[in-house]
């Protein structure tokens, strides 16, 4: 007997279109492309921008940014997916590579999602005797309604979109996943959005893309910040080097290059990603931390597990030459000593003072700042030989940096360290947690 239709299992084609879109939104772009090749019927569904690709973007980034606000809601969501998928790797901490060529370039940059953009903030320790972290706008990245990449550097740290002359249009060039550079777009005109290149709206809702998509502004070139540089100069060079009048063409090329350099406001800077900037269960000490030194100066510390041991150094040292960089501590002994310490170990901890900000009346009323650090869960020995970290530093017996100390891990997940030759403990606290900077001071650095 032939099987009736009622006994047949439903196929994907039998599902309503909304259900099909929902199922597709869980697939990767590669999986969607493969499925589109199976049937002409499903190809239009896989290409649907307003439903399918919006759902994919919203499912992945909707809790972090407002998908419908990117490009004023006019951008292709398939294009937006490609852009955000590439930019997502920027989230987190990056450090400047090498010596800075300009005063405004930050040594440490932290990226986080905005409503319809990605923001890179310069992060520096405050010098007010506390744990405050100065957070100042540095790099703005977005997409115009036409799909143009819009990147600006703000050397002032104020990010005033109403005054475009104060911002610098740049290219953000990705070199793999761990390295990017910020290069000025010298072909871009820096108009004031309230001037002739503006849409006249002003205020916080200024359409930044207006200044980026105009092909000609009163006779001046207007580039698109963030798009690929023009290559006409290169083609002109190779087309004319062997032709009559080659010298004239070369002089013109050099003159154009000199004019661009004369308009330059920003020297190219390179940044490297700080991997493993947060602790994990397996590596509870790793990450970026902040702590007050014995002179009450706030410093940033990077603790890394290098496969041999644990190293700690100040972030400020990372952009300097190795010869002038001195680690804070290093140990190859990764074994923790659990609580139930000997009287000698208790004395090592209790006899030392914690380097912390002065206690205010508010602190005394709400909580005692030492409560968290009085609860030690376990300790680790520091038996550092810095000749192992920096070969050739000196003979081990005469090495002034050979020290012994302890790391005390607290029950709140932070830790402190101290050396036997000192009478204090430097307590380290988180700079960021759950993707957000802590103890931020929204003001410009005094530098």
C-alpha cells in the first residue's frame, strides 16, 4: 500500500518562511552559502538582507551594539556582518609598538562597542593617589550609509564630532589578528560639519558620513577615511618612468607627495594586541592589573604565563627597548601553597603594610579597604633570577635584582606581591572586568 501524505515527515520546505529565517540565522556564512547552492528556491532566502542577515547580526552583536543604528539603518546588513566580524577582534586591550612619534599617541588602548560605532580609548593611570584610570577617546570607527568605512583619531581626547577640524581621518590597517596600524588619510579634507560639507544638522546626531562621501568640496579632494588609499600615483610612476617626459612626471609625483606630507597631522603608529589580558581558572594571575607602588604612584602591570613560569612587568616598559626594560618579578615555581599556613608565613604577610590609597570617612562608613586583602586563600613563592629573564644582565651571585618574595592570592580573585627585603605589599586590582573599564575618570590627562 502506498504511503499517504499524512504519514510523510515534514521537510524544510514545509516550514513557514519566518521559521526558515530563524533556522538560517543560527548558521555560519559558509554554511548558508553551501545551503544556497542546493536549490534555486532557497537561494533568495539566503540572500535576504533585511530579514536573514539582520537576524544574524542581531543574534551575534545585538546585546553589545544597536544593529539598526549602524549606517543610519541604510547599510547592507550582509556588509555590516563582514565589517563587524573583522572589527570584533579589536575588542580588548592593545599596546603601542615601539617609541611614539607624537605626544598624543597612547601607550595603551582599550576597544569597546558603542551604539553604532567602535571606540578605542586611551587608558592611563591617574596620579591622584588612588586607583582611578583616565579614559579618553582616541579612535572612532563606524560605517556610513553608503558602506564607506569611517575612521577618525581624536588627539585632543574629547571626540567632538561638531568640530571635524579637530579630528584626523585615518586608515586602520590590519596586519593579521594581532597587529594594526593607524595611518593618516592625507587626501581627506577636514571640514567643519557646520560648514558647506555638512548636512546642517549639528548636535550629537551629526551625520559624519556627509563629509566622507562628497566627491568634491569647493575644489578640494574629499577622501573616505578608512577606505584603501588611492594607487594612481603608483600607476603613474610605472607608466611614465620610461616614457618621454619621465623626469617631469617624477617631479610632479614628488611635489604631490611633499604637499601631502605638509598637510600631515598624524604619524603612523602601530599597536599589538595584549592576549590573555584577563585571568582564568587555570591561570588566575594572568592579565592586566593596576597597583600602587611604594611612592603611591599608580602603575599598570602585565602578568603572563610564558610556558616556563610567570612573568610580571610594568606596561610602560613594554614599548621600550629590552635593555632598559626591567621585569617586576618572575618565577618558575607555579605551585600554590593552600591556606593553613605556618606561623612563619602568617608573619610574613601580617607584618607588612598594604600600599593603598588613604582611607576616607566614606570608606570607613561603607567598608574597610583592607577587608578583601585580609582573606588570603593561598600563596606562591617568588624566587626570581632576572639573569634568566634578561640574559647577560650580570653574574647571578652579584645580581642586585635577585630577590625572594611571595604572591598572596585573595579570596576575591585579586592578589598582592611583596619581597622579603621590603616591608610592604603591592595589591593588584583589575583594570577591566566583563569587558568594561573599572574606576574610570572621564577627563583628559595632564600631559
